[in-house]
């Protein structure tokens, strides 16, 4: 087993610890299954029964997709709590991967709404448990001041996008030629392969990845079980009484996540287990949390508005062959695969001269707003009026914004984290993704192909303004970060 000291000296994976290769691989397969499924899920929900779908209204379908994505990231709280209090990050990651595989199998073999309900719940909980903990384990491979850290997270992010690229291609082909359930089945196979690969390489991870930083006393476990039962009961009652429906699901998730984020910040900031310096660092994370929410509320519309746009407005004809809708989801990962090493090299070469994290967040949020403004010249066209190359160019801008914020955000969460809340601080970053993703479903309800200009113009403009404001207050934020860049 690798120790933290050994990992610090290890340069066997492109100058990084060998354990990074194992985490790179399991995330690649998890993203293969996740994005492969997500690439066909929206059209499965709103396509007609004759086309193999469930014939939902488009607004209901995008609400479910946005809410589902939000719940994935919301469940990072549960995964982080289990890791910090019960199992440690590495074991929680493993069991979460098993749950993801079960969810994809349910989507593949169970019919209709039953498969959607069981499958999405399992995948949401499993992905939440895997995502935050995989990031936390990557953080254990480096010391606090290791300049390879941001570069390592960028390489890890490239692994994520290798899976994101291949998944929609294969599931989209399966859906187009055979049917939706075969596409979901391929996602299950991908996650099974990820489990095998991860199991074979677990010994390369440091012992610190298996540590339980804040163990739950045995006497408190009945209380935790009681809280879990209460939460499940509230959800069941809300569904049975019609308080929560498919149509309003994304709005409900937005409110739940927003309240959870406020509570989470309050719990960490008022804890006696953190020092004064750690408290200032957590405070510095608040404006970047807000910017992250704005960024993800636009970026995650790839799976709501952009998916519908690709189905209804995009000219997908390639030399007489119509490209599957889900293939659009593979465009962004191609750019990530190409550009992530460039960004990783750039941050490594610049070292202490690279822009501060608040500036990176400001640039990422503002550029994401610009990407939405680029839809404006295409507004007002009819079916098949939007050129594929135009959308490719817009998604390139999405990618540049993403690389400025997302992998840097993952790294920042591990650097600002108080020792007692190591994994849960990563969960806070994912809460910003959760809130933004749920908002992407809620905002999609206001999109209309007949009147696109106000939608893209207002949302894009707001993101640009938020980016500018964060840049202006960045000196104050850096002071709160207390030496962390």
C-alpha cells in the first residue's frame, strides 16, 4: 500500500503519483455510464411511445433531467458524510460505484416509469457518493503546497471527459439502431468495467485515503438512522400527496439545495473543530460558490435547453446521414481532451505566476455568459436552421469556461477545506454544481424556440456581470484565503 510520503515522491503517471491513474480510470468509466445515459435520457422521456419513449411534455422532461442532475450533486453530501464519519473516502467510492451499476441495470431491464424511478435514484445516490470522494482521494495524493496539484486535477478531469466523449457516442448508436434499453445496458457494462479496473488498482492509493477523519461514535448511530428514516418518510409523503411532481421537481430541488448550502456553510463556520484561519478560508469560498452556481446553471443546459435545441433546431445532417441527438454531448469532451493537457501544462509552467483562483472563477463565469450570447445570431430560425459548426464553436467557448472553473474548483475545495471537514468541503463545491444543475432544469421551462433572443440574452448577460463583480472583489477574497492561491 502506498503511503502519503511515497505518493508525494511518486512521478510514475506523467509526472504524477500512480494512484492518479486508477482514479483517472474509474472516473472515466463512471462518466462513460453517466453521460451515456444522460445523452439519451431527455429524448427517452419526451419521445412518443411509437419512438420508444415515455411521451412526456418537453418542459416536464427537462425538469426531471435538471432535477436529476441536481440530486446527483446533492447526494455528494450523503457520500461525504459517510466518508468522513463511517467508511473513509476510498471505501465509500467503491460501494458507490456498485450502486451506480445497479441503477443502470434497472434502467436497462425495468419497464417504463419503474425503470426511470429506480434507476435514476440509484445512479443519483451512487454518483454523488463517487464524485466527491474520488476528488477527495485525488487530493490525498499531494501535499498542500505541491505545485503539481492543479495540473493533477486537470489530468484527472481529462479522464472524466474521455468517458464523457465515448459514452454518448455508443449509447446514441445503440438507441438509434436498436432502442433505448440497449443504450442504458451499455452504460451498465461501462460501470462494471470501471469497477474491475478500480479494484485491481486500489493498492496504489495512500493510506490517508482510507482514513475516517471524524468518526461517528457508536452511541450516535441510532440517531443518524432515525434522521435517515425521517428524510425518506418526508420524501414519500411529498410524492404521494402531490406536493412534489415531475413538472415541479427541478424547482423543489433548487429550494432544497439552496437551504442545504446555507445550513452546510453555517455548520462548518460555527464548528469548534476549525481554526480561525480555516474559518476565514471557508468565508472566502462563499463568493466563488455563488459564481459557480451561476456558471453551472448555464453550463448544465447542455442536457436541457441545448439537448432540445439539438433535436429541434440543429442541422444534424452529415453527408446524407442524420447524426444521433446524443452525439452533440460528445463535442464538449473532445475539446476537454484536447485542451485539458494544455491548461494543465500552462498552470504548471506558470506556477506562482498563474492567475489567482478568484480570477479564474471570474473568467470562467463571464466567458460562460459570452457563450450564451453567441446563440443570439442564430435566434429565430426554424427546424434544421442552426449549422452544426456554429454549435461546435459555441461548445468550444463552453469548454474554455469550464477549464477555467471546474477542475480549479475541485482543487480549491481540497485546499480550503478544514481538516475536520475535508470531504464535506468538496461536497460544498458539488452543492454549487447541484444548485446550478437544478436551476438549468428550472430555467429551461422559460426557453421557447419561437422567442429565443430574450432567453439567451438575459441569462448570458447576467453571467457576464457576475464574472465582472467577482473580479472586482478578488483582492478581498484572496486575503480571506490566507495564503491559499
